[in-house]
């Protein structure tokens, strides 16, 4: 595998506090910080307070809003002009899961309680069988995938019918849906992934991880799922009706540090990879090329524990990549014109 560097195209940024999530408003890098603020890094960093009396636990950026959920129980939307809107207040209950959709819909979970707010502002509520740890909008229709103990449920907020249950014993920590809506995949407490074919509930097991998968990302065509949790980005194939069953995954960016974040390019078969030691790489699946974005000096034992990459996000046009770390350091890569 060849390896080159794009570090000369990176502009370092400083968000000023621990970074929970990142994204873009247009071409402007934006970060949600653990201390309750949103950082706009367009030249000189400026801050907007989204949660005055709480920490941000969950954050999602849809390009128009940065929606955050805190340990204060509040769901807040921050817009590009710096204005904030209180979406909901769960009265101090921690927000365990959060999802947004481009049409303005938002969904969140606090314990067993799940709420879905459509683009018109109407809120529907569902009481799940156990604490919901992951929420994801299905790409087709107004439907949500909910990860909880012993499986995943598909909930139609506008229907009276009971949610459709996809069962598998164990604790499911998060859930993602393929762009074509054919597959559900959950991250489990047991350092593995579990998948289902939506059409017939066919089970799929993806094991062998040394730690939990806390970040995953689909390729734009829906044929590949990139995952964290190992000393490489593990990429599972989903081209056929059987998904990854009977097929081995690809490994990208193998390094002596655990992968903490992954993000597929919005148009190309390129995946960005962030590591526990602060490194960032991008890999092309077409030729297995590895391109260095950010390297860090080798830390002494016990030093550099806050270097882990906590967010990766591409701009909508794929021309910029932003990364952020636990210590508040960050950067933006401008891809050179091809």
C-alpha cells in the first residue's frame, strides 16, 4: 500500500474545549463542545452557548442546524447565524440518543422515552421496552430505528401499530441504516455488530472486534460500511442481498492505535479515519492508498490520554474534512482540486 501526506493542506484549529461532534455550516467548520457551547471556527473562533447549565452529551449537524442534547435534558438547535432554539426539555433527564434529518425532523431518547418531532413541529412519543441507546432515521418514509436491549425496533411515529421488532439477545448500543434501507446494523456491548436484512429479518453477525464499535459510516452507494473499534478501519461489504455473510471485511489504515472515528466521503470511495492517539488518515478503497492527514509525536506512557479523535465530518461537497479531538484541538483539510 502506498502512503502519502496531505498535512500541508491542513489548517489547525482550536475549539477551546473537549469536542463532542463536528460538522459544517456551508464551508465553516463548527463543533459541539462538552462544556455546552458551539464553536464556529471561521478564522477567529467564536462561541455560542447552547446549554448554559449542562454538558453536551449528543450532537448532530445537518448543515443547517447543530442539534445538541445535554445532561440538562434539553434539546437545542443552533443555526448558522448563531441563533438558538429550544426544541424540547426533558426536565433534567439525560439525552441518550439523538438523530436529525435534512427535512428538519429530529428524534431523541431519554431513558425508555423516545420522541420524534417532524418538520412541522409535531411531536410523537413512544415508550420503548428498555433504555434506547441509539436512534436513526430510515432513509425512506417517516420511520425510526431504535436500538435497545435485545434488539432494534422500527417505529412509525404517525402509525398506531406496534413497532416492528428485530430481535437479538444482548445490549444494543447504537444503530445505523443502509442508504437503500435494505439493512439494519447495531453496535453491541459484546464488541460486535449485529445486522438484519429488513425485508425478512435475516440475521448477520460481524465479530472479532477488540473493543466496542462507537462510530460507523456508509459509503454513498451503500455498498460498504466502515466501522471503528479495532487497530484498523474495518469495512464490511453490503453489495449483495446477503450483505457481509460469508465474506471477510477489508481493513484500512492499519496502525498500532485503536480507530475511534470513521467517515465516508459523500461522493467517493474514500474513508477518513481518526485514531485514539490523535492521528488522522484517509484511505481510498479503489487502490488501498493511505494518505496521512495528521500525525502526532509518540507520547510517553500516561501522556497524551486526551488526544483521541472524537469527530470527523466532510463538507456537503466533499471538498473539506474537519476533525476534532478530546483535548479541543482540531483541523480542517482542504482537498486540492484534482
